[in-house]
């Protein structure tokens, strides 16, 4: 009977890819929160918008760069 299980090397490759994606998303969330906290301390809303914009730009460049490399 055929099972849909993946081989250990394939499973570990998928696990590493999921871990990388999770770390990237966690880093982006951390940047958002740091930007919001910095905005509260400094008092200028332009800094918060800049941090959010830069984090989105960073995420897009990483995502596009990973797909181009493949």
C-alpha cells in the first residue's frame, strides 16, 4: 500500500525551510514592535512609519531574492 510519507532527507529539508521562514517572520514582527516602542519614546510618528516601511522592504527583498536564487 502506498503511503504519502516523505523520506527523511526530504522531510528535514522541508523542516529547515519552515524554520527559516518562521525566523524571518519572527524577525519582521520584532522589527515592527521595536519601531512602535521607539515611536512611543521618541514621539515622532515618522520614525514608526520608516521602520515599518523598511521592514516590509527587507521582507520583500529577502523573499524575492530567495525565489530568484532557485
